C-alpha cells in the first residue's frame, strides 16, 4: 500500500510539473475576445464546434470550428442581432450546426439559426414565442430541431417546441411543469424520446425529469426526487436507455452528485457529494455505460476537473484542476472514444479553450499477488497493487489447461477489484494458479498488463482413524492408551478432564509420550482412579480433532473413609455401630478388647453381623461398660485397614439417695428445700401444690434454683403458709422419679406503729422529725402489746448501737437542737419472730437573726444598663438569700441582676439558714428587709436637621441642635467611630452614607442613636441603539436606558439634537458619528454618557439608474445586462462580489453593452461594483 501511495505522489508531482495528459486543441484562448456561455458539440467525424457570446462583438453569438490545425469562424462573427442572454448549440446527423439563443434586443425571445454551408439562416422566424425564453436549450431529434426553455409567458414554467419544417409548434402543452423550471436542459434517448431536466422551484428547488410520451409530459420517477436543492442539472443516457443526471448538490455542501433511474426510482451512482469541494457547471456524458463528469472545481481554484465512475467509486482522469486557470461554462463530450472539454478560460482573458485527453501509457504493477497456502473450506484472497489513473481489474485462473477469466460466482468474489476473494477453498483447487489483468481506461486505446501468477495450496485437516480404549490397573502399576489419525503435519496432545475442562498432560512421573500417538501411564496412584483421557490431534489446518474419551480404572487398597463412633447407651437396650470403607473386593471382621488384647467376635449373643460393615449389640448390660470395639477391613490389595477403637459406655437410671423435709420459718425469712439422687445426666425440677394441683416452679421471685437439688424461697410471706413442695428427677435413661411431699409453715411477725406528737407514722419507711430554733418531740408506740418486747436504739456512729432504751411505750425528745440523731425500734413477737422499724431521724436548725443583711450596689448607673446587687450578712454565715419585688420572688442567690435598668425598683431580701442533715435538707428563714435602689441617669439623643438627597460631589454639613454642655457627640458609620465633635462635614459626596449619632454624659452614659441617611442622587445616563451600522438615509432608533432621569438632551454627532426620551434619527451622510446623552434628575443633578464612533453609515446605491448606465434585469436568472448610454464612452471597471466580499469577476471595458452570465451563481444577493458605485443584485 505504501508503494501505491508513493507512486501516486510521484505521478502527481510529474503532472503538476507540466506533464499533463490533457492537450490543447489548437491554441489556448483561441477566441478573439472573452467568451461567455461557451457551448460545445462535435460531428461523428470529430469536427469540433464552439458557440459563445462574443465579448469582441458586443456579446453577440459567434460560432467557431476546429479544422484540424486551428479554430476558424463559422460564417461571420456576431451573428445575432444583439446581446444574447442564453445560448445553446447542437449538430444534426449530417454535421450541420444549429444554435438557439435568447435575444436581449428582442425581449429575450428565442431565435434558432442553422449554417447552410455559407451563411447562418433563421429556422422559422426570430422571436417565435410570445414571451421570454431564458434559459433555452436545443437538441436535434431525427431531422427536427427541438428547443426547451423557461417560458416567460407561463410564469417561467417549461415549454418545449419543435420546428415541423414550416413553423414552431408546441410539444404537448406549453408551460407543462407545475412551477418555475429554472436551469432547464433538453436531451433525447436512443429512441428519440425527448426528456427535460430542470431545477424545480415548485418542489423546493430539487431536480425533476420529465419525458414526452407522445401525448403528454410525465415524470420519470417522482418529481423533486433529490434530497435537497440543486443547481445546473446535466442529463444524458447510458446506451441510449438509462437516464443519468448530474447536478450541484445543495444537500452535500454544493458538491457533485450523479443519480440514475433504475426503472423504478432514482438512485445514487457512487456516493453523493463525491467531489472534493464545491463545484459549478457540471457536464455529464457516458461512453457506453461508463459515466464521465466535468465541472468547475472550486476547491482547486475553480479549475476544470474530470472524473470517471469505475463501477465502485469516482476516480479522477489525470489530475484534479488540470486547466491553467479558472474554467467556466465547462462542457464535456466524448467523440470517437476521445474525451474533450471546452470552457471559458480565466487564465487566458476569459477566452474559450478546448482540451483533449490523450495519455494511454501502460499501468505499472507495484505489488504482485503472493502464493497462498490454506486449509480445506477456508477463505483466502489474492491482491495486486497498480499505479495509474482510471484502472480496471480482471482476475484469471489456470487449472492446468490455460488462463480463464473469473466471474463473481461461488467460491469467487471481487474478481474485478485489486483484491479477489476465494471462499471455502476445496481440495480440487489445490495447486491452481491465479493472476490479475490490469487495464487502464483511456482513449482511444486501453493498455493492459498481467501480474505474476500465484499458486493456491489446499491442505488436509486432521481426522481420527481409531480411538483409545478403557484400561484397568492396580495402584503402582503401568499401562498405556493409543490412537491413530490422518492429516497434514499432525501433532498429538494427550489431555485429562479435571471436572471443569480438558487440560494438557506433560511428561512426568505418571505420564510419558504425552505428545505422541501412544500415551504411557506409569506409577498409577489411587487418585487417578476413574480418570478420563483423550488425545487432541492438530495439523496445518483447523479445526483440531479430539478422540473419544477413555477411562482409567485403578484397583485400590482397603481404606476406611468413616470410622466407628463411641457408643453411649442405657442398660438393657440395643445398639449398632458401623464403618465405611473403600477398596477392591473388601471384607469386614469386628473385634473386642476387654483389657487383655483384641479378639475376633462371632455371631453370638449379644453380638451379630460381625462380618459386615455394621455390627449389632442387643440387651446391653452394665458389665459391658468400658468395652472397646474395632473393625479390620481386608481386600484384594494388602495390607488390611484397621479402624479406630471405640468405647462402649453404659448409662444408669435415676435413683433418690436423700429426700426433702418439712420447714418452719418466720414471716419474710428465706428458706430452702433439698433432695439428692444418683444416675446419668440428672435433671431436677421442683413443683408446688397450693391445693389446686401440682405445678412446676420457674426461677421467678421469690423462687430460685428450681432446677437444682436445692431450691430456695426468698422472703416467704404469710401466703406461703402450708404450701406443699416436691422434686422430680430425670436423666439420660428412664424412668422419671418423684420425691415425697414437704410442707412449709410460716410464723407471723409482730404488728407495730409509731406516733410522733400524736401523729401516726409508718414504721416501714424512714421517719423525719425536724424543726427550727429547738422544739420538743414525743415518740410513742401506738398499739402497745404487753407480751411483746420493745427495745429503742440510737445510732451513735455508723453501724454502731449505743444501747437499748428499754421496753417503754413512750420516748421523749426535748430541745431537738441537742437530741438530734438517728433512732429505731425492735419489736419481738411471743413466737420469737421480731421486726425492726425504719430509722427515725431527728434534726433542728437555728433561724438567722433579724436585719442582718446588707446589699451593695453602684452609686451611678446609666438608664438601660444592667445593675448588679450583692447580699452579705453580719453573722458571717453561709446563708441562702431570696430576693422579692413586692411579693414576687425574683432570685435565690447571693446576687441579683437587673437587666435594662430604667427606674427605681422596690425590693425585699430574706436570709435563710439552709443545710442538709442526715441526707435531709432543712431550711429556716429570717425576716424580710427593704432595699432602696440607685436612681438611673437619662441622656437625650442629639437631633440633626438636614436634607437627605444630594448631588454627587456636593459638600454636606451636619450639626446637632441639642447638645448639653457636658455631653460629647459621637459619630458612627458601619459601627466604626468616625468623629467625636459637635459637627461633621463631607467635602465631596461620592457615595450614600448612613450615620448613627449619640450623646455621652459625664458618667459615660450613652443616649439612644439618631440615624441620618445621606443619599447620592442616582441619576445615570445610558442608552442603546437599534443598529450601529446602517445604510444611507436609514433610521436609528435610540432607546433611553437612563435611571432617575427627568429631562434629557441628545447630540447625534451630525449637528442634530433632541430632547425626546426615545428619539428616532435619520442619517443622510456616509460617515461615522459619536452620540451623547445628558440626563437631569428632579433635583437638578446631571449625568452624561458619550459613545465614540457609535453609528457607521455606509452607502450602496439601490437605484438601477446611475450616470446614464442601465442594469437589467434585477432580480436576474441568467444574463445580467449593463448598458452604457453616456456620449463620452469612458472605460468602466466592473467587479462582482458575493455577500462575503469574495471577488467573483473583475474586468474593464469601453463597450456600450456588457453581459454577465450569472446562470451558475447560487441564488442570493451579490454586489456589482461599477467604478466606485455599488449596486445590489439579486440572483434567482
């Protein structure tokens, strides 16, 4: 491929250095003056004719022919009456040239002329239509000239007329298209059926093709069949049958596209938009069925390019852009298999030139096909690389009897491309030879070259002849497996299956010859039993083949996979034990060991099945406890396998060894019941019977340990009296046994209550006796019973009892300040049960003395500040203080905080002796005292009278009006102090401000803030315009976007002003203007905005009359005429620009009438410049 690219680069260098294969017919630029609307045709004897609008003859028609040496004028030059706006040329079957043109001097009506051998004569009358005919095309059908044109009489629709020997008559109806038929072309097929193609304005400027069926005009396919808008359709036929059309494709970036009609619809020939870039003047011809297209190649500096379709893609003839300069009105013809291109030659003063393609050099093969070796039924290919333009390829085959062209039939494909494919190569194709014939398309000959021959080798795939067989072997033995196979260059690989896939074997201690047809299996292990093997055979060709699988069976040693288990059973029951073993031909023998060695068992009671994998033992007795058993496994392979020894454990049933007994306790005491038993894995469960039946106990209060031999009851009350209990015992072995019943007896506690100062107290809770300043207390027993014993105790220290106070009913405490302490009572019942009372705690505290509280506070305080008052006492005690406002309690603390203090507050305070004695808080209060608080200072805020709104940069003076002599004025902005004087001045106001002012007195008390807002007038001038670039005499709308404005003053830069809010201003001179706006606010503040060089006024004259120069028509479809009627004919410089400013045409002339052909210009706006004047031209 790299060689091909290199050769193409070399070829391009040679061509670009002047070795073009296009030769000039005659001389380049052979016409006398510029040649517009160049038309080209030829006779069958290769006599070439060119017709054109002759710039040397006021753009009248001139026809020239090539006599084999030079170009000569046919008849006279300038044969039309005036300037032509459309032109067409045709040659009849006898070699007589015809021209048709739209005559500008005759309102663009048509004229048809023929050359009779000495002069040009009219065919029919001049101007034979009612309206204009622009554009017009001519074609000779049989002996009758036909013309097609956009008919001005029918609003630009298509009309076709023919000359019947006397008059011009319509073919079908006139104006037969549904809408305007722009850029019309006329062609006939091999059966002389006339067709027209045109740009169909009715169908969004797409292409439509119609034919005359003898009666009416009908569409070929659908109307407007192209995807998008087109320009410059070119119609022709392949072999006179199949319609082809080329056009400038608006849907493909204005590149070239070609379509053909397949009998049903229009389809693309190659890809759409196949040209390198934008094109113009496409011209399509076919040589038999091979399409050729010529066009102006805009991507190559608008030079001429010719391409040929090779059946797959479009290839360039010679090189792109082969003409010396810009090529317009490009026309392509094939005459006697020779390619000719005629065009308006921009390189030669826009004169006409004709080129002929002449090169027929042999193609060069840079890479010959290589021989291929493939397997049966495999696809392969042969490739060739050749250099040269317009190449074709034909592959051939030689089976031994000569070379034969291949066709695209199985197994061959792509036999006419550089790479030919062979699918599923068969054995019978082995050693066949292939080569490629490379042809070069050119005229008049087609050079041919043959590649070297390449050989195809077809190999044989592997095949299994015999498969390996299953084998058996003992552990440690050797064996082998064997296979036979056929095929080319075979290799072997033995494999084994690992459960998830086949894996390759390697030579090891267990395997040998793993890559031969015979596999050796050595030193066989038990792990290899039931291994599966196969052999995979490979060769030159795929697929690889595998043998059937073969199994390896390994005779194994006796082995125990599951040993017997220890047995634990109850006396008198039956049991069994088993073993699991593996091996070849194994047998079993159970043995016992009673302490003197292992002895074989026989099938005698209590043993049976002693020669099987499972032994049975019946009616097991306690004497067998501790017996050991095992099993010996023998087989075809030695040694035998011996199981683990297992122990026989015999369990016993539960039996009581001691029983529970009855119990008597005091109320609320703890009690327990117990039982004992022997047996295996015993389980105890205690039950209760309250007279309604036995129920099992759970470990919920007051019961605990209910599933143990000793069950406990906590704080058994009177409700437990006479309850019955028993114990149930279960074990591993049955039966469940039940103990005897026992009874619980509960003795009652004494009942005692205590009175304090005749008030009943509960002995079950702690009793607090308390007082302030010392009091007397009497403690007595309420329900004194003579046969009870009572003892009072006082706790001197923790857990220490001083002594009993005697069995008295009353216990007197005088002056609680001296007898405070902790006391309790023990009462004993006649049945011996006693109860201890809760503690009796006696406490006492002194009251604070009267008027002992003093309060500190500040001498001066500012109104609104926070005041702190602090209390103390003359007794230097750590008293608690309560603060009151009248009767409302404010605080319980040493100090009181008064927030936002603004007036004297009436306060009272009380001292309280508060402490905790014996974990009990005692509080004794003193008397209430009055407090007089400080009178607060009040400072008035300053006042400032001033305007709030100011113009920017003005001076602002601020002076407070009510300053007391000892006060200081403080000025703040954004919480920052900016001044501490009686007044404040802003010399030049630029921003708005917010000031906070306050007065400070001699005690540093601060007044409330006075807020002053100083605001800058927000006047702001701003505006926008509707357009900043306008044409002369147009208006600009000004939009006022100012803020806070009241009145306005505009200066438009051209000497004009306005006071309107949103003025509209016309500019009548071409220049650049600066605009300003001054806005004034309601208080007289001003702001001005100036926008330099804001408005640019440009001028392009739209009038069609300029200094006695007339331009018409505008809008224009094809020919734009410029007529100079000035008496003094000065040279005029003419230029045409597109809307982007690109120069499309420039020339100078003194002619009184100039024609510019804009036929192939895309629709849109163009600028025509005459000297220094500009005119807008619209192209339809």
